C-alpha cells in the first residue's frame, strides 16, 4: 500500500464514526493525495455511513476540495475589477479553449490547472495572469495563447525527454 494511502487509512481507522467528522476526513484525504480520489470517497462513505452522493455534494460545495489532481502548472487569471474592465473574461474564454477545461479544472494532458483569482496587485498591467510564480501582464488573446502554448510545449517536451532517458537507462546493460 502506498505510504500516503496508509496514512489516510490510519486516520480512517481512528475515526469514531461521527458524521461531523466528514470535513476533517475530506481535508485529510486532500492533504494526502493532493485531491480527493474516488477510492477515498468510497472509504469515507464506508466508515462514516454518509452516502457517496452526499459526500460528492459536500466536495463540490466547498471550493477548497478538488476532485481532480493538480496539473503541473497553475494558471491564475486575475478577474479583479481592473482586469475585468480590461476584458479578462475574453482571456478566460481563450485559456479555457486552449487547455480544454474550465476554471478549477485540470487539462486532460495534466499540464494545467486553471484558477480565476481576485486582484493580484499589479492592476497597472491589466489584464494579468500568473503561470506558477511568473506574472504576465498587458495580455491580449494572442499573447495569452502564445504563453499557454509555450508552457505546454516545454512541459511535454521535458516529459518526453525524461521518458526517453529512463527507457535508455533501463535498456542499457548494467555495469559490472
Ligand atoms: S485587478 Fe487584476 S491585478 Fe488588480
């Protein structure tokens, strides 16, 4: 059993069955897995006797919980007032179209998770987005698409190179 899963099971084992513990258990699952996988929901339902459908309802109600793993890169598009006035909603459409998922979702290739955030403090550069720790300002649909594509290209190329290297290492005769 994976260590994170073992820790999580331990917490479940210690759980006394009180339904009020649902939120802490969900927090614990998210802390261990980075999101709340389906199997964790099954475990929690079994222990708390709260139906899975109700647990899904709780998860979707609280924005702190995620049903999908995080992508390798977080895009945070500012939708604060200055950015909103500078057409951030159009950029949101562009990003959603480019990565194929909506706000709070992770792209199918696992490269991006998209967030819509309040003012990030550089309104003079509106509209603004952050990709991980890097801020990009004065965005247009064209520059936004270009940035997203570049990050995706670099990420996928890096993954490919790493996979190739691992393959070569596995195929190489061991020394000695
Ligand atoms: S409103 Fe977007 S940076 Fe301030």
